[in-house]
């Protein structure tokens, strides 16, 4: 019978909380320490994380020396998908706030996504994605955000700025001409679609299955800078 086996715990900087990595049979699971028992992510269901990168990266893959930003490393599936759909001269910058998550992806967890951190096109930035956005105007062809559970599923209040009008304006400034912003969410949110349009994006909501073509559906906003 499968059971959860705690492998490691790592603190969340400037938060006071921690993330826990569990082994569950052949899969890995990440949870918030002391939370309600729910899973933040697991290696069995990552279809929407794959799509978060596939859709925008297909749109910008033909640009010379394309450069994209991923907010949140997670279990590495979005990074792996971006690398798969971009050319050999591309650069994929990943902003991850929790150093322990990066170390987990360098270990056995990374094998589940094909060890994308080993790809020479990958650049890891150990800082809040908000700081990267603000520091690099017109720096990226695409931005992919998978921070917390999305605009309406926040577990950390500090993440709220990223999905605010100010945060979306910063995303627009960080994108190059006709750049693409992709935002992952555990649920749909009509008000967020309106925020994207007000921030200067042409946006659409895409519903994607978490695993294959069945089960839970997640929302991805695909927003092109106009």
C-alpha cells in the first residue's frame, strides 16, 4: 500500500513557512508544512504545467535568440516544456524564491521532468519573479507565471502584487513587442481577464486538463501584448 514518505523540508524565505517534499510510490508530492494536507503539486499530474509553456513558446520560438521567463520552478515540468518548444539559441530564465526547490530538482525529483536544469539554455535566478520583472524592461519574448495557485487561489499574501494591476503592468513592460504572458490558475476568474485587458493585453482563457484528457481542469490565460 502506498504511503507518503517525507523526504525533506525547506523554508520559504521571508515567509516563516516551509515546503515539504514527499515520496508517494513512484511519484513525488510537494505540500505546505502544517497546511490542510492538500498538494501544491505532484509528478503524476502536470498536463497544465506543460501547456503553460508550450502555448506561449510555440508563439515566440521563431524569433531569433528568443528569451523567456518562468515564474516558479515547481517540479520542472514547465521548464522542460519550454526547452522542448524553443530553439537551440533560446534562453529560459527561471525565477525561484525557494533554494530548496532548486536542490530538489537537481536530485531524483529532476529525473521526472528529464533534468531540465542541466540544459545549458537554463538560467536559474534565486529571487522573487517580481524583482526580475521590474529589473528587465523589454527583456523577454514570453513570461510564464505559475506562482502559488493563481490569481484567486493564493496561499501567500505576498504573491498578490504579481496579479494586481501594478504587477500586470510590470509584466507588460518586461515583454518585448508582441510578447506573450501566460498565467496558470487552479480556477477561472472573469475579473482577472478584465485586468489583463486593462493592462494592455489581448487575452483569452484556455482550459487544460491536469492529467491527459480527463479529470481536473485548470485555467491558463494567454495574453499578447498589444
